[in-house]
């Protein structure tokens, strides 16, 4: 497991938005993330790479489209998923 600080994973509002969308939709494309979060290509790619390096998300390529999901094999990723699900309960 990667020895990465929680601040690096949850350190920006936009990373939290990315993770919330992934928890809600299970899988989402790069273009859909870009559209919903309104980030430029370079910044979004950087954040996704950081989250992937931390083992929190996974990148899949399907027909030349990049699709992202929470890495459910990673205990930290599962905890983040549980946190967002719990936080959004009414």
C-alpha cells in the first residue's frame, strides 16, 4: 500500500469532487469528469494521476476512452467511499 498522506488525496476541493462523482456513479469517463467539474484537461489529468498513484482510483481504457473507478481492492479507497456515502445520508 502506498505511503501517501491523506492531505495529498483529499487536499483540494476538486479532488473531493472527483471522488464524490466516482462514488456516486461507480465509473465515469474523463470527458464526463471534465464537463461536470469544469477543470481544464491538464489539471484534471494531474489530479487523476495523483489519485491513481495513491491507489485510490483505477484507470481503464475502453475503445480509446479513459474510464475511472474507485479501487475497491484498496482499503483506504473503500474507507473514502464509505465516508462519502455516510456523509451524504439524510
